[in-house]
C-alpha cells in the first residue's frame, strides 16, 4: 500500500510541475519589448549615425588626399 501512495504522490507532483511550466513562444516578443527598449533603440540609432559619420570622414580624407 505504501508503494501505491508513493507512486500516486509522484504522479501528482509531476503533474503539478508540468501544469505550471510555461511553454509559450513569447521569448521573441519578450526580447523585443523590454523595460529598456527606448534606451537600446537610441543606442542602436547612435551607432548607425556613428557609422555614417565615419564614412563621411573617410570620403573627406580621400578628397583631401587627391
């Protein structure tokens, strides 16, 4: 009888853990929307502007060298 109780309790505990697990595919959405989204967007935009400034500077240096 005690083996039956142990098996029953194991099944109940396993079902609780499985029922409480989160298997949704919201990971992609969670990475896109987060608390610091505005700040990270601003940093990304600044990096783009920095790249454009570097390209412009390189073109100006090439023009001066010629």
